[in-house]
């Protein structure tokens, strides 16, 4: 159930992160944004557990997932601009 919850939170976090991330207005598609948001939620969960903010069975909260999604979107934007 934890992975499903992370995916749901990542979906919402990806949509919100798309609106608040500077420079992410270029069209990248809804599906890609959602997938990057889910990746951000997993990143936030992993980093939070590694740092000790979350226990072994805890997932990132909503704010943590948004921060993770913003980080992933910024990295994605830098990689795409570098290739272009």
C-alpha cells in the first residue's frame, strides 16, 4: 500500500511542481510531468529515509514529494536544455 500511496502523492506533486517550477513552461506533456512527479516522490522518500527524517516504512509527505518533484523537474529541464 505504501508504493501506491507514493504514486498518488507523486501524481499530485508532479502537477503542482509543474506550476511552481521556474522555466518549466515549455511543453513536455502531462504524462511526462506526472512520471517526473512520481519519481520526485520516490526521491524524497529515499532521501528522507537516508537522512533519517523518515523511518524504514515511512513515505515522504506531501510537501516532501513536491520538493522532490521540483528537484527532478529542474534536473530534467537542465538535461533537456543541454541536449538541445
